[in-house]
């Protein structure tokens, strides 16, 4: 079983992620077990997926709109977002929208081209689970969550920008944090 | 100058540590070249033609003398004794060793500097008017707003991997000296009828391969909404900007594809969710940031210095310098001074470590320890007493920094070009020098009057050729360097209704050796056709169009060739 980082721990992953074939064909559903399915599969086989045993999750590609699952979120045990390439930053906005606009509170997982160097930003946008790319040591990567001790902007975590978290400034402008 | 607080400093230190670790992993073979590229590009480190190039951020172009001395130290210790001030108000070092970069960054952090987001597809250094805080026509001090946006954009978790780079400019005065219509976002401070401060929001301008004048998507954004509105623009861009073709990935292409109206609707729809949310700015936060800026302590002076006026009358060379390089100041008895980095024979924007140290001394003695980098690649001492101008001129002259050419033809903007940059199609520096040598008669250059001549070594247009009154673009034809010439560009208000203008190409490109002749021809036509001495080159181009210039240059091409042959024979 593969391992993921979840809640700052390295754990084995109970979920199996299904992929669309290179020719666009949809994968067969395994008879049991917890699965994360691509959006297209959820759209086409919704009833079958809800009827089968095991938990259900859905994953979005970076060009897919999280609004497409906004109404269905209560049906999922996990929502995952594929990061096709470290330079593709759309997943960060997808995560932000899922958390802030559509109210998703459960596991939000990043997978694909996920490096330790992105973890701090991904976590701030609301991801709380990570499947690292091959070759990354998840235990070593845990340190990346602490690379920065403060943030200027509000995002998902923390929601308030620094200027709303500061104590009342003293007269010389120095902060009393 | 904005002084870091403990958190500002800690974040910069932590970024140094993070980059040190990334460099260590690369050097240890744990990260491939391909892996390291997006990481180093988030920190201004390019691999160039001969060596890595490190771009250091000079936020909104403002520097202290202490910081400039550190830049000189870095140039001496880790580079070849000089640095290049860029059109983005930053400085670039062309010869550092990759393994030294973490130490260079640590040295920068000691003086509250960094290289964060000076490259890569992130929000870059926020630029502004180099006369911010001292201009007569000031509406707001743009430095404060630049710093607010600097903090907001620094290490932004959601907008660090945008489709392409993202440049924001803020202009705080009535006249637009920050080229706000030529940035991804331009913010122009305005006051509404009630006297409240806000910003005109301009989106989708830019130069590069597809030059476009930006579109106003909001005439008045009240200041508390600055961050939330910017966030809305960035989110729309991050989600919908093209990522399949890097040449079509800038926000200007998205704005054009959607149309400015549709783009505005998308932004406004996104903004309804953010408006009045926690990122809405407060008066306390503005005051806090304002309070962290050191302010020049102006002596109460009665007005213009009488001795200064007398010296101007007595010494023509001083008067010539003052006319071009000294600018009016809002405080009585003070002036802003431009130290020209455009001496003939020196690549535009280059300064040696010795010059940097000397300028730091000048800043300490004459301008309250601060200076600015202008996007025209010069250095500005913004707070000089008129009574000190004469002494300052003498010292600047001895340093080779008093070329009296600001606003004139020889104040050429040029990118590093093919001599250094691996993206360039052609060299820029030798072209600039050849033109400066051709126009070495100062009286002639004065007679020509105001003229912006900008040179870029490739379509990326770091030398801002699109907005030069005369623009020169290096192009590659079958592996050879050629140069395309355009005229009629302008970076600021051009005429009512035209906030900026893009130059028009006059025709087929030229060989490098022909360029000084062609420029001379263009100038000749202008001098013949101008109505009076007040009518600038650019005014004539707008009045009569490109055609007469084109006819002369290409009609008289044969002559140019002959002359070229003669000069070759003479050589």
C-alpha cells in the first residue's frame, strides 16, 4: 500500500485512485474497497458508484471546475486534485474554492507532481493530504511544512491576513506578537 | 525607506534557509537540472549564456546607502566588480557561482534585501514612479501602497505558480510615470469627488511579443479594497489564463480573448465573495506601514536658493546638467537629482562596485542616505538641497555619473542583450554605444530635445523598445543579428485619450552597422520637419505619421549603403 502524508503524519493510503485510460476509456469499478474516481466517471456512473460498497472519493484535474462537485460534496469521503506539473498552479485555486466557497471540510488531497517544496503553499490553500511524486521521501518532506513561521496573506490556513492577527502596535511601530 | 519588522526579517531569513536547502539538494544530485529550474526561478536565479545570473529585488526601486554598499560588496566578492540596474528597478549580477548564491542571499538578508519572486511565474517586484514622495503632483505616496502589495504578494500560497510572470505598477501622482498601462495590473491613484483616495485599475497591458495597452476595468476602487480586488484579478487569471503556450500565457492574452468587459464581469463576480472580507485594508494597517518608512527630514528653507541661481547663470556646463538631470521637488529649496548611468562606452544601467560605494557616500552626504533606481536604469538622489547641487555635480562628474542626458537621445534604455542573456536574438550594448558615439556632440543632442531611445535584444522587450520614441528590436534572421526600428512609442500619456502608445515598425530590418546611420536619418527628417524647437520628435511622428520617415529611410537607403561603404573603406 502506498503511503501519503495526512495531517502531518506519514500513513498508508487506504484509497485506490482510478484513472481514465489513455484512449479515454473508463476503468472498471473494483468490486469493493475505497476508491477515488475521476470527475468524468462520477458524472457518468453516479448511481452505480453510490450503490457499490466501500467509500467514494472524486478527483479533479487542474483544468476542471470545482463547482462541478459543489452540490455533491456530502457524498464523498475524500476530494483529490491532480497537480500535473509543479508549474501548474490551478490546483491551489481549486483547493481554495473547495474550502472557502463550497465548504468542503473533509480530506483534500494533492497528488501528481507534488514535491516537498510545494507543501507549505499547498497546505495553506487547504490541502491536508499529499501523495508525493516518486522519489520524494515523505518523512524527510514533513519538515517543509515548517519552512515559514508566518504568512502575510490570509488564505484557508490561516484565514486572517497578518495585519488582522497583529496585536495593537506600540507607538514606535514594533509589534508585540 | 521601509524598515523591516521582526516578522519581515524572519520571513526573508527563512526563505534564504529554504533556498540553501534546495541548492544543497541540487548540488548533492538529489534534484535534477530540470527539477531545480522551477525552484531557482522562484528566486531570481537564471542560468545564462556564460554563468548564472542573479536578479536581486529592489522593491519599488528604493534603496538605502547601506544596501547599496552591500550590493557593491556582493559585486566585488562574488561577481566581477559590477552590477546591472534593470528596467524593472532591480539589480542583476551576471557572474555569481551557483554554489555561492545562498551566501549572497544571506548577505542581502542582513540589509533587509532578497531575491524573492524576481523571476518565475509569480507576482514580481512592484514598480512605481521614481519621484514618489517628492513630486509636486502627488496624490498618494505610492511607496506605502507598493509595500502593502509587496507583503501581500510575497510567498503568496495561491499565486506562486501563475500561468506566467505578473507585473504590477502603482502610480501615485497625476502624471503617469510608472507606465501603468503597460503592466499586468496598473494602479493609478485618484481621488473621487468626496476627496477619498482610490485607484483606477488597469489590466492586461504589457510589452513583450504581443504589446498591448491595458484596459481600465474599474475607474475607482476605494483604497480599502486594494488587496481583495487584486486577489480577484489574480484568481481569475490563475484559473483561466492559458498554460498551453508560454507566449500566450500573460493576462493580456486572457483579457483580449475574453474581451475586457467579460474579464471585468468575471473579476467583479469573484470579488463579490471577497469584498469586505478579512483582507479588506484598514486605516490602522496603512498607518502601521506608513510608520515603518523613514521620512526625509527637510530643513525649512525659504524657497529657491539664490546662490544656485547665480551659479546656473555663471557656469554653462553646470546649467546644462541642471537642466537635464535636476528635477523639481515639493519641498522648498530642494531638488531631485538623476545620476546618469548612460555614459558613452558603459553598458546602460551598469555600475561598478566603486561607483556604487561612491554613490552611497553621495546619498549619505546629500540625500539623507537614500536613493532610487529608475526604470530608465539611472540612480536618483531624491532629496538634495539646491544649495548642495553644485558640489554634488562636481563629485558626480568625477565619478562619471553626471552625463547631462536625462530625457535625451543618449539616455538609452537597453537590456543586457546577446552579450549576456541567453534569450537574446541580438546584442544591445554595442548598438547603444554606436549610437551614443554617433551623437557625441552634446549641443546637437540638446537641439534634438526630448527623445526616448530604447533597445531590446529580443521580443521579450526588457529594453522597452515598444514604448521608445525610437525603438530598436534585435531579431534573428538565419542566425544573423538584424535590427527592426519602430517610431512613435511612448510610455506615458501621449495625448488626450491615449494613455500610452506603441511604436510602429518602419520597415525591413537593418544590419547592426547601419543603425547609427538610420537613427541619424530619422533625426534629420525630424529636424527638417518640426514646426519649432518645442515640437519633440514624438510630436512630429504623431503629427505627420510614420510614412515620411519610412520613405526617407528606405528611399535613401542606397545613400546609407554608400556612406557605410565609405566609412568601411576609411577604416
